[in-house]
């Protein structure tokens, strides 16, 4: 009888373990195509499976709106996205933040030429400023909020144009724009440091934001709270391996060098909601620029 009870208990434990293993789908909003997903995020998927004991499959999306529709249809369970995207995703699907992907020195800046005579944001009133893609957290929303923080209405006091960071950099040097708003580190790494035509001192930063809310892993509202909590705990307990998997991919993931994985709450993204309100999009009901 004792042996029978032990066998039954073992069988029950095995059954419980099998039931505990689940299969989930994972999307990344700024990566298109399965091949690119495998290249840039394949190591992360493997680390996530190792940490949680669950299976994850990539779900390619070709737009942020496609990610929203997939969450609504319960075709995708987890999404890696940026702060600006999250605010809209949360409003449209009630998806919640699971963990934050903490990028070091993630902030925006207003940049001018050092010999321009422009020393404070108020000097930019009536002038043309270049920004990154519409809807970019660090290249659009943040610089516009930064101007507003210094008393410059980004909708009324300036002429805004949107272009790539490298084109904006060249336009600034030529004097086609008076300033550019950009992700500070991305500008230094991808434009200023590669420009041998002028020294770094030819540029002046007249305003910087504080560190921005982080990129994050979002969980769909349809995923059970217990399952989400278990996955969050597993990621945080194995974050060294998970971080290594993200950074090791290189390429676009180089921006995560020196990152930390952090617990996160929705309230931390109220700053981004304020940015949307500053550009006249206080409903968070659509992706600007899409």
C-alpha cells in the first residue's frame, strides 16, 4: 500500500509538472520578419525558455497596430516594446508591464551648433527643429516635452520636421535647422562619433531630459495572473542569463549594453502619457505616425 501511494504521488507530481509547462507566443514591435527575430532575439527566447520551463514561439508583426490586434485576438501573449508604444498598447488592450529592460543613459537632448549663438531653449522660438520619426520616445516625444518644460510650445513656437538622425545631423551642420532633438547616446554613437568633418566641440547640448522610462516586456490581459507572476519571478531570478542573451545578439541590441532587468509598474509610464498630451494626443488611442 505504501509503495502504491508513493507511485501515485510520483505520478501526480509528474502530471502537475507537465501541466505547468505552457506554450506562449512572443512579439517584438520594432522587428519585422521571422529571420530577423531569430537573429536578434533568438538567444533571448532560448534564455526565457530555460528560465521559465515554458515554450515560446515568435509571432512576427509588421507594425505596432498589428501587435495590438494580435493581443486583442489572444494570438500573442507577450510583447517587447518601447515606452511610447506601451502607453497605447495598454490603453487599447489592457496589457500590463511584466519587467523593464533598463537601458543605461537613455535620455533625450536638444542639440545646436556651438557657434550658433543659441544657448537656451527659448532661443529656438520661431526656428526650425529636426526630430526623429513621429512617435519615437527618445527622438520625438521626449524632445518636445523637453522644450515644453523650458517654456517653448512645440506645437506653436517652432517649426518641426521629422527625418532620420543622420540627415538631421547634417542639416544642423549646414544651418538648415537651428537644432535637433534626439536620443543623446544614439546621436553620439551613430552620428557625431562618425563625423570627421567637425570636432565634437562644434556641437552644444542646451537641454537634457532625465532618464526615460524603460523598454519593457508586456503581458497580454488574457494571460493568467499566476502564470504572469511565475514568469516574472523566473526572469528576475535568472536575469544575468537573460541579460546576456539580449546583449550577445549585438546589432540593434547593442543599445542594451550595460542593461538591468527591473520590476516595473504602469505608473512609471505616466511621464510618457504627459508627453503624448504635450503633442496634443492625450487619448493614447492610436500610434502617432502610423
